[in-house]
C-alpha cells in the first residue's frame, strides 16, 4: 500500500532536511575555513564528533524506547521532575567534593551520582505526596519540581562564590553542551544507554502489562510497585545520560516527543516502540550534527527541536489519526453520506410516484426507468441548489446516476444502493422508536452501518416489523 | 460461622473481613464461603463495597482485619488458580495493543519473567478469544472494538488463565445482547466443568436467571446462600433499603416462583 510507505519516506525526508541543515550556509559561504569545517563535520572526520554522535544517537534511541512506556503509563512529566530535581544533587555533589579536596569539584562520575540520587528522590517524593496525601499528582509534580529547582539554583549561587575556578561549567548541565563531551565519557554513556535499552527489551511484556492494567498485573502477582520503580529508575538513567548532551531541563523531550510522534504512525506497541526508538535516534543524530555545525547554539535545544520537527510531520501526516488523514477521512465520509442522502431522495421520488401509499416497494424496472430533475431532488430535503449540484456530480462520477438530457436516472448500482440505504435508514428509525430505552448509546453510529451495530436477530426482528408495517404507518423520514 | 470441614475444597473462604479506605470502613465483618462449582452473584447498591470485596480477596486493597483462603490457602499461594476480570472502565482502551495481545496477558504469569509471547501462547490466546466469539477480531486494536466486545476480550484474558475460581467485576455493565449471551454461556460452561465464579452483578431482574447463589451486600453481608432461599424480597429490602423501584416487581416474580 502506497500510503503505508509514505510515512517512513516523509520521516526520512525530515531527517535529511535536518541532517543537511548546514547546506544553505554551504551555498552562501565561500570561506575556505567554514567549508572545511562543514566537510569535517558531515563526513565525520573528527574522532570526537563520531563518538559524540554515537553517544547521543544511542541516548536518543533508548530515550525513545523508554519514553513509550512513560507515555503509556501516563507519567510523561515524571521525566521533567527528575531532570529538574537532579540540579541540587549536582550542586551538592560539587560542594561536598570541594569541601573534601578543593579543586576536584568537577568530577563527572560523582556529579552524576549526585544527580541520580536527587532525581530519584524527586520522583519518589512525587509518588509519596500523590499516594499519601490529598494533593493530586499534577500538583505534587509542580511542587517537587519547583522546590528542587529552586534549591538547585540557590546552591549554584553558593557554588559560584566558592574560591575555585572549576565551577564555571556547572551551568552547562542545564541546557547541554556536546562540545564539553569527551570521548572517554561518551563511551561510558553509550554502554549505559545500551544497557538501559537491553533492560527495557527484556521487560517488554512486563512493562506493557504494567502500563495497560496495573490492577490485573498486581492480582496476577507481578511486583507492580517494583516495576514502577524500575521504570522511574530507567528515566533517571536517561536523565543522567542526557545531562551533558541535551541538558537537565530538556531531557523530558528526549523521552516524550519521539513516543508521541510515533503514536501517529502505529497502533501496536511493538511497532510503536521501534518507530519511537528510530525517531529518537534520528532526531538526536540530526541535532548533534547541526550543533556541531553551529557550536554556539545549545546542543540540547537543537536535539529537542529536531524531535519537534519529527513530531509536527507525524501529527500532520501520521496514518493513525494524523490531522490530514483525519480531515480527508471525515470529508470522504461526509461525501458518502451526502451521496446516500441523494440516492434516498431519488428513491423516495420514485416511490411517491409509483406507489404513493408505500403499499408496495418500487420494482427494479421502475427505479431504473424513472427520470427526475434537480428541482425535484432539491425539494426533497433542506439543501441548497449548489449542494445538490455537487452531490449529483459526485454521484455521477461514482456511476450511481446518469444524466439523461436535463434529467437524471439511477444506474443499476445506484438503484441497488438507494434501495439498501432507504431500507437501512427505515430500519434504524424503527429501531430507535422500538427500542428507545436502549438506543441512545448507539445513535451516534451512521445509519447506513446498521448491520455492524445491531445484532443479526434484532435486524431480522426489525425487518419483520418493517414489512408488517409497510402497509400501515412507516415512520416518515424526519427530513421530509 | 462454623469452619468448613475440608477447607481445600472451598474455592473462596472469607472470614471476618473488614476493609477501610482511609478512616472510613467500606465493608465490615464479612463471613462467607463460596460453594464449589457454583455461579455466585454479588448484589448490592452503589457504594456497598462489591468491588472492594473482590479486590480485598485478591490482596489489591489492604484488609484491616480478617483473612481470605483460596482453596484452603492464602491467595498468594494460589494465584494460578484464580482469574480476575476487572471493571472494563478500569483501563485505557486507547492502549496500542490488539485483542489478541490482551487475551495473551492472561498467560504472562505462566510464560514467566523475560520470556516473549511465543506462537504457542498466541494460539492459546486465540482459542480463548474464540470461546467468547472474538477470534475474528484478534488483530484489531482494542480501541476499535465496541464496549461489549472489549468486555469479551477481558473475559477471554481470564479464560486463557484456565483458573478454577473466577472473580468478575460488573462484566454485564453496559454490554449488548450478544455479549450478555456470550458471558452467560461462558458462565454455564465454567459451572459445568466444576469451576466457580463470583460475579458482581447489578441487574436484579436477571440475577436469579443467571446465577444459582447470591451474596447480598451493603457494607455488611445482608444474606448469602442459594438463590431460592437468600434472594427474597425481605432480604432485598434490607440490602437496598427500599430505594429500588424494581423491588416489588422482582419480589412479585420471586413470590410467583417465576423463572424466565
């Protein structure tokens, strides 16, 4: 199916567009230095660029995969809480290290440990406040997030007044700075990302169950609390790994944007996860390349914006409830209903002509030979002359009507469809009248789909009644 | 209440159970033994603690006091013999899984940690879907199913567990006639094969028709026992406090001995 292939194609287009984000510069600039810089970046000639690219891409992939479960667990914002809560942990770790031995404050592993502990504490606090007080989870998240971030900012001010020079880079953790990444660190990150990815893959079935039906999982004896905690731990892991590339404040985007974008392409959790991981990896890679080209823009921002580009394209073109398809589908549906209304009107004209009391049903020959005009159709419903012209045109295109001189005639397909549409519509009206007390839950269904909504025996029963009442009082269509 | 002689034969034995949310007790002093191989309706007004009774039996909500034995042992040790059908509204039906995926969830415990759902288990899940007439919809995403079909998928998940005791929370709520018939058919199959089902049921009209035992609950256990002796007008009045317009109708039917 071509529509199915369109999706990946569009996403690839976005990736290429973003990946080649530097091309306009290439065209505009003739400066040698700049061109060679571009070449070096795009051809990945720098060892450091290659390693950073690998690290961020893996981070993007695992973020995209874990994000699917955060999204489905409806805990999207927990990642934001973890990110913001990590800040005081970094500052505290720095202060403690400086106190122990001045000058070693910026010890990356210790800072990460501090961030992890504080982030985890923030997430746990949200759960505690949510579970044991009357404060709801969204309020709990806002409280924890702002408190920790406030604390972190305060501590950073303290750090800046410490008599040491190494505090300068701490603020980079807020918005990310790939330039500060060193190859040796990135290898560690890459391995950690791969581990997170592996854990998620291993627990795929368990996490799916947790997100879908926690209560059933608990009744079945799965340790839901520990699985939930593990999911939070995975998010903390992503936050810590993303701290240096995308930064603490934006790490939520690495988790949630790819998953949300992927939701527009897939209705199955397995393909959803694969697509989300792919989008996460691609947007991280594109973001890294762009930020290598323009080192002055914060890397985190570029990675997030690349993800947003994927999201926007997915939201517009996604096969599963993407905006454009939804609109097209709705229009197609409306045209179909309009054509059915038109055919019903035609049928009713013929019926009024040949069997005025509705004592019998018009025969096929009568339906096929009858001629009727635009004006007759217009008189049947409250629709404008323009609308009828449109509908007639559409019906002619679908070979349901044929123009004969100035009049119209039903084709065999049109006659059959008209007969069915009228029958379904009358059955439906009869159903609404007969089973009025149970019907309201089903009235939103299209009348022409009656076979799909009602049970076969109900339809049989209705048909019997319709035949019995054919001679008596068939309910007049409300449009008459 | 006297202790049963062979506790391992009693599917569900609730002794002196009290459950409270925060400070407000929801159900008090429940004493109840489910007879094996029977279909038991749990009936009571809204807020009577019907769901809580089931959830507390499954250790999903903490008990203040009392204990629950499943075939003579704590539930923890007997999970494999119990299947739970939660209320349909308890999950998000826009979740990206198919009907088959949901039915297969009933087998996860059996499959065990870390292992994927292999073809063999998918076949089992499909067979469970077939039993509720949903095999044709196996690959459909669950949001594209009607309410009754979703309920049948939930039932299929429980059937896949092949348990001896089924606890169902409002399976008949808001379902179409086909689904209602399918559920009744499954209940009868279960009874015929000696299984026991405890079902929260809201429709007094159909309760005597579908079930053979009844538990009348309104925070306390009002009455329990075989339909003929326990489902009386007097007991219903004590359960519902005369709030129910249907009551007299049901009472008349019971008095007339009419079972449709």
